[in-house]
C-alpha cells in the first residue's frame, strides 16, 4: 500500500515538473522576441544605452553573435561611429567562418562608419595649435597737446563813448576770469580722474580702454589748466584796462592779448598802446 502511494506521488511530481518545463520552454521564444522588439525600438528612437543593454543580455543568455552585430547597427544608427566599428569587428571575430556575402556586408558597414568618422577628425598632417596670447603693449606716453593760442584784442574806442567802454571792459574781464576759474576747476577734476585710472592700471591686468580714457583725461587736464590760466590773466588785464579807460577819458587804447599753453606751461603776451 505504501509502495503504491509513493509511486503515485513520484509520477505526479514528474508530470508537474515536465509540464512546468514545457510551459517555460514554450514561453521563452515569445519573451525573447518581445525583448528583441524592445531593443530595436530603443535603437531606432535614440535610446542607445537601453537598446545596447537588452542586446547584451540576449547575447549572454543565448551566446548568439547576431546580437553583437545588432549592437553595431544600433551604434551606427545613432552615429556612434567608433563604438559601431568595435561591435562589427567583434562580430567578425566571433564568427570567423562567416559566408563571403555576409562578411562583405559587415565590411561595408565598417567602411561606412570609418568614412563618417573621418569627416569629424581634423585633416591629417595639420597640427592643432592654439594661438599664442597677444603681447600686452607697453603703456605709451600720451602725445603732447598742440599749443593753442587765444587772442583778445581791445580795439580803440572813440572818446565820446570812453566811459561806457571802460565799464564793458571791466564786465568782460569779470566774465573771462570766471571762465578761467571754471577751466581750472575742470583741469583739476580731469587730473584727479587720470590719477585714479593710473592707480587701476598698476594692477596685474592691463586694460586698454582704461589707458585710453586716462590719456584723454590727462590731455583735458592740461587744456583746462592752460585755458584757465590764460582766461584769468586776460580777465585781470581787461578789468585793469577798463578802470584805466574810465580814468583817462579822451585817450584811445589798443591792447592785444595772446595767451599760449602746453603741458606744464602757460604764458600770456600783452601788446598795446595807451
């Protein structure tokens, strides 16, 4: 009785195991086909890593080198030329007795990838060089400003209007002196700005724009000093002549004032008769 029961149990287990193995064997091709379709879709849509991973798993499970060839095609479709060439060559190593027509097709894929890869590489024999940084030019001294002259002429006035002429000369002298004060102030401001930019240029980096701006401020500063000094001298002379004209009625006065200025120099030439 016990023997019969044991035999029946063993028969049941054998039948169950065989059925499960048959079901697993029958479903395996279907699963593999689905994974192949998934790999193909991933490669076509640009998901290279996913497609390569699926094909790699299929090769490990089946040891079928066709999946290595498909990896090469996946890389080729995504323009990964070097990886595609490696996969195609690996396929040829795995299948050394490949038929001539199939080998010619693989060689054609390798050739196409090499041509596309060559388009991305620089021409042979042309060394890749990086341009040397342009040397920093030395700071050039600003050119001396052109000496300019300003002339002020007090023309002779008729005796009948001598009193009015003296008042006008004094007014002109005050206005001219005021212009001189403003010009001197402008020169001082420009000089301060030039000194500030000179301190910035002493740093580790050279700024050509700042150097040009500093040169402009230096030039404007000297112009301000020269014009201011000349205007002050001219204003004082006009004021003096205006007072003298009022005191010496009936006499004619002719005065020529010629100021000149340059960097570090300001002069005034007075010529006239009383």
